[in-house]
């Protein structure tokens, strides 16, 4: 191995010339200051007070110049962030047994005065000191990166990627675990299980795939992560906290449920009935696809061509669907017990999940869709352009107990040209009559 390829060769090539020059000047100046200090002490012993005072001032002046001019420049070139790491220590069971043995040995050594016991005690204490130094060296200089997919659905496993980078130039890191650390209990954390990194070489990065599963929709936050190790002896568990402001919105589940399979045939029939006859001008003929209705089959052309052909009308492309979720569940009632309130909340969650399934269905069939709640609305556009905005709102929406909740549905009666699918908890008698002819209602109390 040549000098250029060796560790010393790499360090020599990466040396900070200006920093070493300032360091050399500082050492030379301090040596001169030390010489004048010795000269001042010798003059003072000989009674030469004036000469001793002058040399003392010269020595102090040189030292002050180094402190003001050289030391800040050297400090700016030093990476102090590794020194500033706060590391928490926790005594393990093995460490407790070890310290108990040390305490017994201290009593025996003090009572007997045996030099061999003092020698063994010194070795044991040195082991504790060595453990602290090595564990801090393992934890410092390690940077973390955690990447999550852009779109995450509840109850579906997702793969995230965690990376630890060891920025130390000389030393590797061993036996690191990354754990989630949570300060605010308001929202669930993202990383629930630790991720283990057995070895990270110097100046290298190691990546690991992490499988995550989120049981419910909503916002998940991670206040901080902890990089933890028991290296080298396992006497103490050391944890270095890494601040984090990671926040994600988990969408509701979009896999079809039993409620969705029950609703879909009824929904398809209502939509076909609403749009029937709205287009009269023949636009074109095309091949039949399984999603086409049999009433549009042109049997004459089918008989001539030998394959199923359907008619397209000029206004078929104007079919638009509005999906509406009404979060109003009514004001809380004192006569309802906690079990009834929990059931009401569970119905609302089923309604949110059903809305997500219906919206995703329109996305898969490339429909034109608009989604609305009492506080949010997407434009009428191809479902692929608005589906993730809809899912993000469904991830955040909460039941609305206000007395004015659900009033926005009354304003939809005037939009009779758009077929509406409305999920609501309002009683049927409170729904405007004009909405029934252009809407399909899904009542939460029946879900």
C-alpha cells in the first residue's frame, strides 16, 4: 500500500493549510510568551522589579493576542457540533451487576489494603471509562435520513427507507439502533419499532428498508428519533436524540369493503337512471367494453361487423359526479353513554372509508369528479387530478357537532345537472326535496 492510499496519506492530502499555519503561529507565540514569563520570574528573584514588570506585560500581551486573534480563527475551523451532542445514559441490568461487583471490591480493597485488589479495582473502573469514551465515539458523527412514500394508506404496509451516514474520517460505528421518540401524546408516532444497524464504515452510509403499517387514518408525527447503542460492554444504554419535524397524513383505506360492494350496484343503477336519455345526438360508434350498458348496443351494426358495437352520444362526455361527505353528526347528547358515542364515531369512520373507496373507484374508471365537504372543495376535473386532494382531506376530516353543520348541503339543490353522491348523518326529513331527484344518499346510521 502506498502512502497516498494509506489513512495518513489521505489525511495529509485533506489537511487544512491555513488552520495548521495559524496553529503553528499560535504555538510559536505562546513559546515566546512562556520565555518572557520565565525571564520575568528570574528578574523578580533578583530584585529587578521594573524589568520583571515589563517582561510580564510582554508575556501577557502575547498570550492575549493569541487568545483574541488566533483562537477564534481555529475555533471556526473546528466542527464543534459533535461535542455538543447530548447523550442520555441508562444503566442496564448487566451494568447494575457490574457496579455492584465494583462496590464490593472497593470495600474489600479499603478494608484489607491489598494492592492486588486495588489493581483489579483500577482495571474495572477503567472499563467503565473506556465504555463511555467508545460509546460516545460510536454515536458522534452519525447523521440520519428517513424517507417515506408520498402517498400512504391506512392498514396497508408501506416501505420507508432509513439511512445512517458515518461522517467520521477514522472510526466506524457499531451496533446502532434507531428508535422513535415522542414528546407530544396528541398524535401517534411514525416509527413504532427500532431499526438495527450492526456496522457503519467510516465515511460511508448504510440504508435499510423499514416496513411500516398505520392502523388508522389521520396525522402521524415524529418529534424526534433516538440513535441508541450498548457498545462496547452493555453496561449502559446510551441514546443520542436527533430532532425531527416529520409529519405525514395517512389516507383512509381504499380497498373495497363489504359496504362498498353492497352500495356499488345500487349506485351504478341510480347513475344510469339519472343520465339515461340526456344525450340524443349520435356522436360515433365504437367497440363494446364490459363497463358499457347493453341499451347502447347498436344491434344492426353489430350484426354486420360480427362484433359488439355501441353508440356514443354527443353529451356522454358531460357526465359528471359530485361526491359529498357531510361531517355533521349532531350536537352531543347527555343521555347517550360512552358506548353510543363510540358507535357514532365508528359509523363516521366507516363513512369516511366508504367515501374514499367510492372516490378511488371513480379514479380507476377515469371519471370526472368533484369532492366536497363543509370546508373543502375540489374543482370538477378528471378524478386522477383530484383524487389525492380528496384523500388528504379525508385523512384530516373530523366529525362536526356544531348546530350549523350540514347546512352546506342545502346549497347543492340548485346543481341539478350534476349527479351527487352524498354521505350524511342528517335525518331524511331535513333534506331538501330538490336534492332527491339528482342525488343518491348514503346515511351514516345505516352503515
